[in-house]
């Protein structure tokens, strides 16, 4: 078996899984360390606040000095109570951490009309049925191109997904960018900017990647592709035709075949069939097959006789009306 391990000689990060309040120790936060090492005394950024870890307790209730990737521990001393599912990241530069916390807070305020839901790793996950968010950290080689790309990116928002540039700056990718990307589940994009070996190492440790481009339209195409993958495909049923059941034929292997006359439109193979009796729908099921004489066909048009079988439904009667609908994509 492969012994896959996460590096422990890097600053820790992970996810909040539970919170409680103890009358003696205050807020208790259960977390899973997913990368690096978390130590007593570390300063962490959680949600949009910064706090110092006063103590750690392992899953056996024993006080420990540190926890490495894969270990669950309980933290006390954070002062504030984070939301379950929040990311925490150990930071070693308080000035840069304050910038990250301020950026996250502003982004959360911008998205405050939606509640958190879905993927707990996503700080900006939106209410189901409402817009999702594709967060971007953007780096470029000049202010002019940076502003142009940023404006275009936010214009790529769709009905279902908001594209938000939560941080933009000129120059190389920095540790601050990595910290923010880890804390907010953002995607890093760079245009005509190189990545140093040191930053590459940090990205690898945090299991992040950079979307690097030197052609602007390729960058936009990549974002559009990612956003389209987040878009829920919506379908609706469209009426195509109607047939009247005039005879019934039963076969042990195929069930009941309804001998029909198409009286309106077109009945297509693979349709959804609404079985109407005395003006009311009694069943709605997929079509299993459609035949003209002995041959399987793709469709039967008005004025044609055909044989129709329904998937899992044999309680058809002479005089029933079979209305056909097909599913069409209305966006995507």
C-alpha cells in the first residue's frame, strides 16, 4: 500500500468540525489538521478574525504541544467562535495576516445576502438555489492590464455563478496570496508573472495550483470553462405531440403494447409520456419503445399508427390519451 503523507515542516492549516463553550476554558474548537503542523502558541486566521492558540487537546483528552496533518485536536483560547466548516491557517506575519482578514471580511460582507451552505471548504458558498461564487486572486505584470482583466472577469458572471476578484495586485505571487487562497478557497490566476521556487514549494505544501497565462483570451476561456462546470443544468419538459390508444396487445416479455393513432404533433422515442384518462393525468413515465409495424422508429407523426410501450407501466386502457414531452436544456 502507498504510504501517502502530508509534509509536517510547514505552517498548519485545516478545517473546523465542531465548536462548544466551556465555562472554564471558554470557546472550544474541534479541528482537523490537513496540512503542516499546528502548535500551542501559534497565531491562526479563522473566518475573518485572528487569534492565538492557548492550548491543544488530542482525541483522548490529553494536552499536547502540537498536532500534525491528519490529527483531530481541540483548540481553546480563540476568543471568538468560528463557523463549523471554516478554514483555519497558521500565520507568521501579523501585518500580512491583518490584510488577509480584512479582505475576507469585506468579501463576506459583499456576500452577506446569502447564507453559508454546501461545501464546507468554501467560505463564500451560497444558499442552494441562489448564486454560487467563483473567487479569484489575480496577479499581473502591470496596472493597466490588471484593471482590464479584473473588469472583464467580473463580467463573466452568469445567472448561477458570480465571478469575484477578491484580491488583485501587480507582481509575483506572495505568501499572502497563498494564505488568502487557502482561507477563502479562491483560485489564483497570474498573467505574465513568474512564480519563484519558494512560492512553488508553498503552493505544493498547501495543495494549491496557479492558473498561469500569457494570452488574455486564454485566461478568460479558462474561467468561463470553470464557471460553466459550476452551473446547474436546467431542463424543462416541452410538449411535442399526442396519441390516442385504440387497441391493446399483451406480451409476456415486453408487457402491454398500446396500439395508437398520433392525433397531434410528433411522438418521439425517449419521450416522457403523460397518460391522460377522462381529462386527468393518471401516470407520467418514460417511454420504453415506439414501433411502426414491426420496426423500431425514432418518431411517429400526426396521422400515423404506432405501437408504444411505457417503462414500468402496463395499466393502459383503450381511449387513454398519451401526451408526449421531451426534456430540453434551457441553460448551460
